[in-house]
C-alpha cells in the first residue's frame, strides 16, 4: 500500500496540472528503475498498477511498491 504525504501531494498536483495542459489524461507512474524508484509521466496505468488519486492528480503505482511517497531534495518524489 502506498500513502502520499501532504508535500508530495502538492508536488503531484503541480506536476500533473502542468502535464494536463498538453495531455488531458496525464498522470504520474511510480515504477522500478535500474536502481531507484522512478516517477514518470504517463497517460494510463500498466496492468496491475494501483491507482491513488488526490485533488488534481493521479498516481499509478507498480505492483509490489509500498511505503509513503514523500519529497526529497529539489522537490524530487521518493518512496520511503
């Protein structure tokens, strides 16, 4: 299960809001990268992704990721 901190929700709202100016279905997807968890722009979830929605944003989370989405240095999203 993934939770989202208030700071991360604000970053998600700003990021998704900007992306939706160009693509109405835009959201953010959290997925495993080569050595980290990546947060990428996407227009739809992958099969099996969990959906977390907030005020003005959608986050799709790859199966198996758990923790709290928070904000690190320079407004970078992380899972703790």
